[in-house]
């Protein structure tokens, strides 16, 4: 697991069940929201990395969709238990990269655990965005770097979809650390993928034929901009 005290390094992508390194043309400096110190670097990826992530999700789709809802829910429970074991670590990452106080960061982790455990009333086995047996791309801002992506990912995964999460370049670590935990929790490779970047990465997901819909979680103004990209590429959009 990454720690908040690691030296400055580039955050890998997570594709096909493992960390995926790429020579991105540019990087975004991830700063400690309180001190301003550069902690990590987010690779600003484009179409080729988006295609790799979408292809990984597509390759895993048939097996994942063939499982029962109960089987998929059981793996989400295993992931919840793993996340609970690293709760303080995740809260520290969230606090460092967003500036949230310790209590707010811990509350985000608890809300994420409730989603994974099926305790949130908004979560059901249908995948409210019509996600069953599809590859779903999820874009999130930095307001809730752990909970935001999971609001779309959990119902999608329960419904039999596979996902590509594109977190904010400002706060990428929680999504990547969660991806690491999916491997520890026996998720099949390719079910949960993480792509880093900004507009070019989002455009790459919209171009990828494997992606059935683009979802967004976060600020409404930014969501409107993401929706414009999806509309431009004729990709169904859900916020």
C-alpha cells in the first residue's frame, strides 16, 4: 500500500488487475493541501491508456456478468472488510490531498464502507444507471475521492458491469489504493480499473467503443463540462 510519507512518485494506473506504468506526456503535481508540498505526480494519460483500460474491462465483462448478484455482493463485502482494515490510511490520503479535516475524511471512509456493505439505501442490485453487462466509465472530482467513484461503481458492479474509474488528478491516491485492495480481495482482473488524466483521458473513454456510458460524481459545474464531452462523442452520460 502507498503511504502518505512516500517520496514523490508517479501514481500508476490500475489495469487488468495490476499496477500499470506508462510514459505519459505530462504529469500533474499532487500537493499536500495543507503544506503545499508535492507528494505525488499524476500521469495525464490519453486515448491509448483509455483504450487499454476499457479493453481490460471488456475482457473481464463476460465472466463478471455471469456471476450471481450474491456472488458479486460477497466480493464487495470482502473489499469492505479490507478497506476497514486500512481505514486510517485512506482517511489520511483523503485529508492530505483534499484538505478535509480528520473527522470529515474518516466520515467519507465510513460512508464508502456503508456503500460496499449494501447499507446505503441508494445502492441496489439493478445498477441505477442501466449498467448491467456493460463497461462503465466513472469520472470523479476531488470533493470525495473515495466515496464519489463508489457511488456509481457499487451499483454498477452489483449489476454485472465492469468499471474504469478516472479520479481527479488532484486526488488520485484513494482510487488507486482501493484498486490495490480489489486484488487483495480476489476480484477478477479487469473488473475494476483506474485511469489517470484530465480532458484527454475523458475524451479517450468517450472514444473507446467498449465503454457503454460515462458517469460523473462531484461538482455540478464540472459535471456539466464532462457532459459536454460525452455529448460531443455521442456517449450516454449519467450524473
